[in-house]
C-alpha cells in the first residue's frame, strides 16, 4: 500500500556533458550518463565578459563597451563607461578606473569612479572612490577618500553594505564621566 | 616616570611580540558605550557634507555610518603604514630609526585636503614615539578651525598587555571593539602629556571609562 510506485519516481533526462559526441554521432559504447556540471556563478560571469589573464601587462589607455575581467597588470587608465569591470585576485592596476560597476579582488593604485563599487575581502585600494553605492567586505584594505554621490533622478537612497560578522554584545563599560575640560 | 613606564612596557612586550604569528582578525566583538564618541557625533551630526578623517584600519561599518550621514570620508591606517619595515633607516649614533618624512609623505599626505573631524582612536598609544608629534602636527595643519579630534588613551591600569582593538561605529554613542593583530602598547600618556601633545589646539575634554581608556575630544 505504501510502496512507492516506479512511475511516481522523477524522471531524469541525462544531459550530454561538455565534449560528448553530438546526438546521432556514431559511438561504440554509450558513456554512462553524468549529471551536467553546474557552472559556478563566477565562471558563468567570467564567460560572458572579456578576459585579460594574469600574465598580461598593458600600459596605456584601455576602453571598451563590454564587461571586462582583468586579472593582469595595467598601468594607465581604464574606461568602460556603462559596463562592469572586475579586477581579479591577481590583478595589479596602477590606473584610474571608470565603469558602471567595479568589483575589486586584487590591488588597485588609482581612483575609482562608478555607480557601484565593491571591495572584496582580498582587495587593496589606494585611491579615492566616487560612487553612489559601495560594498566593502571585512578584510579589505582601503587608503583614500570616499565620496558617496547622490543618485540622479531625485532618488537619494544610498546603498552602503557592510559584510561583517556580528559579534558578541558584552557591554563592560558604563557611560563615561567628563573629568575635566581644559581650555588652552 | 613616563620614560620608565615606556621601558617597562617595551621589556614586557619584547617576548610577547616574538611569540608566533600575529593574531588574525577576530569575529568576536565587544559592544561599548563611548561618551567621547557621543560628543564627537554631536559635532558632526548638525551639518551634511563634512570631511572626516579616520586614522584606524578600514572599517566597513565606519564608512557606512559616516557616509550615511552625508559626510565624505578619508581613511588611512597609520599604524599599518608605520609598520612598513622599509621606513627603518640607520641612525646617526648607530642603531636604526624611522624615516619620519617618508612616513608623513606616504601616509598623511592629504594633498591640500582639509578635514572637519578626525577619528584618531588609540593610534597615539601604539605609534612609535618618533612619529607621534609629527603626526599630531600634520593633523593640526589639515584640520579646519573648530574641527574636532577624538583620541583614546590607555591609563596606566590598562597594563602592558592591553589588547589592541579595532573600533567600529554602531551608533552615535556605541562602538564595537574587535580584537585585532597584536600590537605593542608604546607608552601611557597622562593628562599632562596629552595636554602638551595637543598644545596647539583650542580645547580638550577628557572622559574616563571603566575599561582603562581615557577618551579625549580635542577642538582645533
């Protein structure tokens, strides 16, 4: 009565793995069906954007009209206007960066300007940030100025996210008493 | 007296500083009321668009808090800058000293920026002796008249093993203390030392808390 009926079981359709023969191709032995590898978000993201590898060194002006993942070394300026720029963990940039969204995992020595800026925990930024929204992970190193721009179209709502671990609330202090006020 | 205290702390910490790797950032945080910061907040709460200088390590919470009030922020971790081993240069009489000019140029070169408020935290207690006064003078030059500086100073009772904390702002009067990498407490300032250190400033206001910290609000 309580036995599960075989027809109730979900049916899985094997997905051809990457590199497997196309349907209809002649094969002598069918490969065992494998679940399709789920692409990680980062890989998928990187797959849709231009990619500069960690062995590449660029000196000069770098501009474009597509998203860019930069894991190499750049000296000069980077301007992607309305696109996203990601500085990978191996990225070493001595340049001013301008893009709609900028994510920093690596090291940047220069000013950053964009609608949204994210400093990941491995980020080292020495320069000024001008943005409407900023996300800084605990562990990121930052030396410079931050200027939060008001969003256009009268929307003054700012997004400033904090990625940190809430700690214990051991309040061992009591309100301090003013001791003396010294006028010099 | 102060020199003997400094010597005592240095000796006590020589062994501690050589033990194992530096402690990494801890997830543990201690909530703490701060009357000094409350007074500091009152100064910066009134108007939008002030420029605040934070001399502590990068704190997302501090950035969040200060920019949400509509202020601009300049952040530089001066203790991290002072720990740069390449700052060490041979001294005239032998031994080594620090290149003060290079420290100032690389860490507190504000390129003409002026500030309305400075969060100094307890930097002066942990900074090398030779750098303290030049730093305070540099800040004096960069602080607008009427600007405020908040500094924390350990009392003698804190002891040589006083842990080094990072300070995170949680509200206009509350801070969170996060234990961070081991740093050597360089000295204990008494009230007279603090008054001398900030002699060029207009006024000082002291607050004493139970955790062996004096909070000092200095007005330029």
